[in-house]
């Protein structure tokens, strides 16, 4: 069971058409999450129109099997996107690791208007920093776009104990 999300189509005016398919075939149904919120459940829909206002990005998760209660809603990777910068011929994505910027990937511009990157699996309960450095034809670096990502997935359920007192009929609830 694999969902393939196609490259978004720019329809202009900040509108993007996102289309997907499933290895389950034409009769697959989908659970669609936008920014962590369930938008559609058990739906045959294979596309969504999203509107971005230039500075915003979305987090779109599409599943072709019903998620169980134990499945994390939020992904374990950071996803971010940016628009092309005039004069840039490539973009270097870096992550701040051990007090130094570490190169993760370099994109060639190839005339594209929009770029997206998905990070490695990130540690939970930690703020991660990324930057995208536009690079010109002369190898000069432009002003980096910076991203700060607080990774918080669904927390573990609390460990709770209950005690009932026959003496007064009270229930005491304690968490470990």
C-alpha cells in the first residue's frame, strides 16, 4: 500500500493542484490530512486544490489505509517549500547539526518556480534548524531562507493508576 503524490501543478494565483494515486488501484479510498487535520476519510478523491499566499507552505498527508489510533498523525520528518529566487541556478539545503551547517541536498533550478524538501527522520521534542541557500551562476550565495521546526509527534499515552477506597467510596487517579 503506497500512495504516490505527483509534483504539484501551479495553476497561478497561488493555486496548486495536488494529485495522487495508490498501489491499491482505481478502487482505493484515501484519508487526507491537511496540516495534521483530517479533511476527508475513506474518500475516492485523488486530488486537492490548495492555495498558498507566497510565504506559507502546507503539510499534506494522504493514506490509502485507515489509520489506527496508534499511528502518529504528524509525520516524523520536516517538509518545507520555497519559491524560486531571481538569478538562482541552484539551492543548497542545510541543517544545523552540532553547531555547524551541514549540507543535506542541492537542487538545480532547471527553470522550476517551486521547490520542496523533506528531511531525514527528526528527533522528537527537539527544535531543528534548516536553511535554503540560493546560489547564482557566479557561485555567489544569496540570502538564505531559514526554517525552524519544532518536532512534536503524538505524545505517548500517560501511565495512570486508579485506587478505590471502600472506606469513603473515593477513586484516586495518579499518573506516573
